[in-house]
C-alpha cells in the first residue's frame, strides 16, 4: 500500500557543526530574531541532533495545511505573468515583487507524479487524446499541490556525526543520553526483568505504546513515553510472540497452544483455537489481517475485523519461525530451513516467489518500509540485503562473526541486527537507499542475548527485548520525523482513536488484493479483456473493432476511373502484404539465429541414430 | 422529380393543344382533298415509296394497327408520317391576311399561359412536407450543437444556469464613499485635488485637455488654405492625366516615350556623377528588366498578333516593318548594358583567344574545389564557352595576360594539351586513390591541393605507419585477452594517440576492400603469432563476429548459483563481539544451532534447482497427443505407433511468454494469475479508449484523500452535476447561451456552421422559398 504523500525529505543530514539542537519553530506572534548560534558553546566534541520534544501539533493539522494552499498552483518553470500589473497594485500602489504563487522545485513534484510516461502509447484519436491530456493535467496539478504541502513537513530527521575520523559506532548510549535534552534522554531506559526469560516486544503503529511478553508468561503493555502501565498479567504459559492489533486496545499473544487476544486491561477477549502452536505474529494494518506462522507449517491469515480466518496456507517447509511483512505490499516473507525465503499472499495457495538466500537455514528476515530491500541472515553467518524490485539479487553481503538472529528495519531505512548480546545498526544514505554494511552506525551491548527487536515508529528509539528484560535505545535518525495526523497520530486522544478506527475499517483493503505489485490494480486485466473480445467476435460473427478494408477515396474528375481505383487498392494491399512477409521473415531469422548456436552441425549419419 | 413533373405538364399542354386543333384540322383536310382522284394518290404513294428507299429520309409507312370508329380516307392520321404538323403551318395562309392576326394573338396568349400543374399524390406531398419540416427543425436545433458539446465536455455543470453576477463595486464607488480621516490622508487628498488629478479616468488632466484643445485662428486659416491648394493641384493633375490618356495618336505616345527615355538617361548620367551607388542600383534595375525580357516571350514575334503579321508580311511592307520593329525592340531590351565602354573593343578582339583560354583556368579551379570529376569538367567547358561573351570586365585584363603569355592564336595544340592535361590529372587522382586505399587512409581526401600533394602524401605515409604500429599493439592486447572483439577495426584510428587521424576517419566501403586491407595487414605483420591471425580472420567475417560477445553475455546472465551463494563476503569487524558466556539454555540452543550449521547447505542448491525445474515444467503449456494406437497400423501389446505418426498427430502448444525468473537462477516466481485480484481489475475498456495502455494512464493517479491534499482531493472528486437546493431548474433558453430568440438567430446559426446543411437540404430550401 502506498503511503500518504508525506515522504520524508531525502536531504542529506546537514554538516553544520554548530547546530546542536533543532531550531525551535518561530511562532507568528513572536518577534523575528536572528538565529542564535547557540551551538558555539563548548559542548561535547560530537555533534548530535536529535528530533525530540516534538511540539504538539494541533489536532486539525491537515485543515491548517489545506487552508494555506489557496492560490492556483503553477508550473514552477514559468511563473505567471500578470496581464496588467496595475490590477495587482493595491491602494497603496506598492507592487508585489514576487507576483504569482511561489515556485515549486521540480524534483519534489516529480516525486509525486505517478503516471509512467516512459511507455509510448499507440496512436490515439482526438477524443482519447483529450482525455489523456486531462488526466495528465490533473496529475500535474495534484502533484504540484502535494509538493507545495511538503512545506508543512517541518521536522527534520536527526543524525549522529562523529568528528573527522571518529567512528560513530564507538559512541555509546551513555554519551548520547548525556548530549541530548531531558525529554529525549528519558526515552532511553532499561527494564530489568530477569525473572521471566527472554522478551519479545512490539510497538503500536503510532509508536506510543509498547507491549512485551516474556517466554515464561509475563505479558505487559504500557505507554512507554509516559511509562504508564496499561496492564500486566502472567498468562501462565509459554509466550512465543506478542503483537498489537490495529490499535493499542487489542493485543494478540501467541501462547503455547493457541492464539489469545487481550484488551488493554489484560482481559482475555478471544482464544483462537484454529491458530495453534503459533510461533510468530504479524499484523497487516490496512487489511486488518493477523498473519500467524505455526510450528505445524501453516501460515494462517485471520481477519480481525470480522474474526474470520481468510486463508490457511501450508508452506510445506516444516516448522515456521521466521516471518516478517513487507509494509509496501503486505506480502508475508517466511524464512525456511532450506535457505529459501518465500513470499505469500492470502489469495494464492502457492508462494508468490521463492528466493534462495542462504546455504544454511534462514534465521531472520526484515523488509524495509519502502518495500525495496530485504535483509536476511542465515545459519551460514551471512547477512545479505536483497533488492525486491523484480531482480531479487543480493546487493551487499557481509559475514558476521556469529550470524544475526534478529533483524529489523527502521522507518528511515536503518538496519539493526541482533547477534548474541550485541546489536549492530547500519545506516545508508537517506531513506530510499540500502544500508551500507561497511561500517556499523551504532553498536550496543546488552545484558543478555537478544530475543526481539523493533524500531519505534516516529521516534529515534530502538526497542530490544532480551533475556535481561527490555532496553530502549536512542538511535538518531531512525524514525520518520513527520507523522500524518490522520493516519497515525502519536498524540491522539481516545475519541480520535475511535474515530480513526471507524475510518480505517471503512477503508479496509480486501485480503485478496495482496500481490507483489500493488499498482497492478491500476492496470487493466488484459487476459479477461482479450477473452471478452474473442467472445464478442464469436457472438457477432465479425470483429467490430477490426480495421476496415482500405477503400480508395474518389478523386477529382477524370482521375477516379475504375482502373485507377483498383490500382490504388492493390497498392495498399501489396504494401500490407509486404509488411507481413517482412515481419515473418524477421521472426524466422530470429529463430534461426537462436537455433543455430545450440546444435552442432548435423551429420549425414544422424539418420541412423535411434 | 422536377423533370418528371415538367414532362407531365408538357404532356398535358400538348394534349390540350391537340384538342383545340382537332376541328380545324378536320375542316382543312376536307377542303384540300376535294379534287383529287385515286390515280393521282397512288402515283403519289409510289413516288413516296421510291424516295423512301433512298434511306436517308425513309419514312415509316402509315399503318393502322388499331381500330377506330371512323375509318375515313379523308381523315388525316398523323401517325407514321414522322413529321408532326405544327399548328402554325396550318394557320399559315396562302396569302398573309390581317384577319388571322387576332387568332394568332389569341393562340400565343394561350401558349404563354401556364397550365395548372397536376396535383401530386397525397403521400408525396406529405413526404415533401415532412422532409422540409425536418430540415427546418434540424437547422433550428443545430444552433444547440456547440452548447451541447460544451456541456458534455464541461468538468462540472451547475444548475440553475443563471447566475447572479457577484456585485463587484467599481473602485470609484468605493473611493467616493471613502473619506480621508487621518491627517496624512487628508494631506495627500488635498494634494491630489489641487492638481485635479483624475481619479476615475487617469488619461488626461483637465489642463492637458485644455492645452490640446487650444489653437489659434490664424494657424487654423493657414492650414485650411494649404489644404485647399493641395486639393486643387491634385484635381488639376488628375484631369490632365486623364486627358492625356485619352489621346489615341500613336505618334504622340511614341514621342512622349522617347522623351521620357531621354530624360531618364540624362538623369541617370547625372546620378552616376553625383551618386555612383544609386546609379549602380539603377543599373541593377535595368539589368533586372533585361532579365525579365529575356525570360518572357514578349517581342519575340511569337504572339498572336505577330503570327498574323508574319502571314501578311510577304505582301505587306508595313507588316514586315512592324515585325522588324518588334524584333529590334527585343534586341534593344535584351542587349547587355556596357558600363565600361573602353573594354568593349578589346573584348571583341580577344574573343577567340578567350574561348580557348578560359576553360583551362576554370578547370583548374574546379579541380581545386571538387577533385577530379570528368563530368563536371565537360559541362564546365561547354558552359564557359557560352559564358565567354558575358565575362566580367574586371577579369579581362588578367585573362588577356594569360592568353598572351601562354598561347597566342593557336587553337589545336592548346586543345591537345588540354586533353593531355586532363588525362594526366585523372591518372594522378586514380593513383592517389589506390595509394590511399593501400595505406588505409581516406579514399576521398578532398582537400589535396596540387601544390601540396607531395607533402600530404608523405604525411599520409607517416600516419599510416603509425597506424600499423597501433594495430600491432592492439592485436597483441587482443591475443592476451582472447575474447574481446576488435570492433575498432572498422572505426577510425585510436583516439588517444593521434588527433590528426580523428579528423579523417578511415572508411572501408566494401567487404572486398576490407578483406584486402586485412590481407595487407597480415602480410605486414607476419611476425605475429598464428592464433592472433586466426582471431583476426574470424573477426573479419561478419557472421562469426557476434558469437563471442553473445556467449559472454549468456554467461553473465546465468549467474552460477554456486557462486552466488558461496561468494566470500567480507566479514564485519564489529567493535563488540558477542560474549561467549551465555545462559544455560542459550548454550543449549547454540549447540543445536552448531549441529544445524554443520549439516546445512549440503543439498540446498540442488534441491532448489530441482524445484525450479519442476515449477518451470509445470507452468509450461502441454502438448496434445492425438495419436490413436492401432489406427492404420498394427496395434497390440508392445507396439507403439510410429514416430512419424506421433509427430503428425502431436499438437504442439504455443510457447508462452518467457518466465519472469528466466534469468534469475535463485528465484522461482509464481506465474499463476491471481484471479481474486483480477476480479477487482477493469476488464472492459470504456468508450473512447482503444488500447488498455491509454486507459491505464488515466487511472494511474489515485484520487483518494489518502494520497492527495485536501484541495486536490476535492477537485478530483467534484460531482459532474451540481444543483442548488431550493431552486427551480428551468429548461435552457436561447438567451441563456447568447442567442436571440428571433428568426434571425437561425440564420446566424446556419452561417456559423454551414457544414451541417448538406447540398440536398440547400436545394430543398431553395425550392421552399420559390414555392
């Protein structure tokens, strides 16, 4: 599924050394002040800019956004020239030095253009052409509007930068916490829970709530920003995985036998017995599907909005304990013990694709938020990043000393790998680039082996579940700085959440639409189209869309004799015939060229060979 | 239809006439046949029969085929006689008498009177009425066509149609209501009012207007007088010109023309003295006139008048003179104007010399310009002979000098020399070409000048040697690498070494040349090892050339799976190495993992390839075997139908499109169609689209609010028709769209789109108006 038009800015992090913290946004009632170079203060040598203490946006942020775009958008290249500057002049006589709407950078506009113009269309009639022109004009207008509204994405991603020659991986959490403000420092914490074994954890979609479940039955959910505990129970059973459903009010826990669903008070709502021995859980938010991978080798899709099992697919690959979802197209990736990763959709009984990734079994899989890259780690101690855009080839490979047991991508494309009690984080250039595995961006040692990893959405925070409890790490530049207030608002109230829930349910995407290319829905079903055409021809007895045979037009008097008409007709026919022959000849040549190199020269004795 | 009706009316008319004539006819015949007897009639008939044998005016004999009431020999039957009796013949008296004039008049009146048309069928009349009515309504309605089209194309229609104009008060009104309050405003207002600065119409202040209006009386009078005088002069001149134009005397005109010519000449002379540039221009004009004359057939004795005069000329002296005059005029007009009068005699004297001289010079020039081209040369010589008479006077002295020094008055030897020279030139150029081709240099080096040819040649030799060296080095490289094709062979010399070579790209035109070239090279590079030579030869033949890269490409495409998975990847040097001491159960798990690792990766690849092969096989369309064992041959246990038969009855399934994972060894992509998703796709193309790509382009932009800003979303989802609640929507009126409702508007519409009315409609319209 495509995300709302709020892609983060791909601007490389600023190299401004002086800037330690984000500039406070100036309010309209404030006096304009020269930006103080506060960064000149003799602080710690490294420079950390974290996106913390986000100012509380007004709830109707989107309305504000709309009201600002009042003028008609213009193509940035040609600013509108007013016919008579007099009309522009007000009573005061002063003239606007920058008439017309402000220009929009072309690259930004390009980002929102969705029509693929590379494909050349066949010749179209005037009426069709006008429709196409209208569509293109609409696209341009909407993309310009979207580009204009990007101005409202005021927040910038944070980053960590060492002094020249300094390795950022050497910077430990304590240093970061020391450098950042109090609010951000409060986001780094450790929950010391040694009693109930290794923990799995999950953040809600807004990034505000955290749920974790220990192997030995400890389940808890809390508002991790305020550290307010919502519920804490012990299910008295092995907890294999835990996951929030569409909102923080519902919680799915994969227990020893069955799948249980709790609410935010810890009351058990459902026990789903059709999903038994579940090892891993994934929730597809736009489809309201809870995907469960079980020990018995079944991948089950449960529609949580209606409580129905949509599909139960047998992967035929033994125990399933590696699963992740592709946030771009909602395809589930399963890792198998034979080194393959299979891609699943509830609409198909067979995997959409199978990729051989490792020589040994696959230990962990993660897909980045744009759906472009997949990271896998296997028993062969390798960490690979695959390109998912049709080629499925590894882009980069690294051998890790002990192999990574857990992988996770952040919203901005940072990759974290948990290896034993170490977490390594790699960063790439910007959002849509793969993380470079050359140098880790950050490393951290935990008090026990890692058991669960997830980046917190919209926060520069990484949550790590391990045997010693839960650790919340600060990872500058991990989260998306700008959130969509209508889609996932970290600051929403209960009422807003309920409102959102209704809307989201109304916009629920059918499960059968999950496929590798989510844009396939914007394409015509060519096979059915052709089938329909064929049927129509059979029904009518002729092809209504067939090209009419050439009929020579009557010419001026004297030139339109029957002989000349016939001649002209013959000419056109011959031309067509010649074209056909030429094409068939070319095809033959192709075939011959293909066939020749493969076979050796036939010998006369071949005929005797049986 | 009209013709039909016309014929009908005519028929009716003739019937009436006949009716009117009958009684008189009868009377007349009676009176005529009074004194005739039988014999005479027979004789007459015989005569007639004989004359009809002639054939020219054979008459159909009267034959009675139908019974009539009165068979009288006195009755005149008009049948068969061929000639119809005309009423006037009967009326013509033997002697003209005035008494018949009244009858004649009456008759003519009867004739001139139009007879009443027979009324048409009821159906026909109705049909005509319908058609006319349809056309009229179609016309009236056609004025709505643009409106309908506009409404169809409109993005949005808002009903009711009439809109209240938003009341925008003009600025003056706003200003008038506004009062200056603050002292600053008042001050500014005062200033403005003092100058009487216009507020509404900012064109002119009253002062300016006044100054414009003011003009003294004297001035005005003077101006009027001037104007009057000018007008009078003009009228005089016009009257004079008119009078002169009317004069018919040729002599007068001749005199006038001559006078004009003389005057012009005089003026020209003067102009030449005073302003040579202007004179030159004038000269050019004359030249142009001459050109025009040469172009045209005027005064060439080819006109109609001239031809008629030519016939007369034998006998008529005047005609001869007139013709001669015309010819002389032509000569005069086409004669070239000689400015430099001194050069005229010289030209005449040196004409023959020039004839011989000029071609050679021109040839030389040609050689320099275009290289040896015998065709060009010939045409040049012939051209120059003609053009010799028109040589520019500036060139003359030079040419004369040439002529004097080289060849004086001798015609033949010069010509022979010329031929020899030309031959020599040709031979030289040929030799040069061959040399160039041998040296693998541009065959068409065009800028080789005669003088510097030797230098160029030496240069070329040096360059070619360099080139050979390059080739050698390259070949050595190729031998080391083996597979890299030498594509550069055909291309110009290497870029990095000689910029000079770059300027003249070597071009091998034909295959033979190419081969020769290669042979030569082989000869020159005998010392090279054999495999290289072989490689060259294989490269030279165009068929073999693409093979090597193709193979390489294929190799590139099919990446070895083994390699893919076993590539040694650099290991990460992490700062922190995971601690070895771990909890007990972790240890246990690690142990298990170790065992797994030990056994991992044995058959992973083979298994995967097998799986892929199976998947590919399964997705392939199956062939249909229609052989019936035992049909047409022996059947039974252990007998198989013959291969020929099997081949004959095997229907091969068409090869499907290539698999997506054809070149991806580590991937199996499912080719099955997702029918559940396909149910949501568009499967019928909407109307104006003919190809699904076109339609896809229009639905590629999402219109939901999730993907768009609020404004864009609203714009994209505007309803096609908007109605205001609580308003009556009246049907559209002509006034609403700018038409007047009077009949004139119809006409205007017709004029606006005349295409709509076919010619047939127009005809009918006319008819209607006539009726």
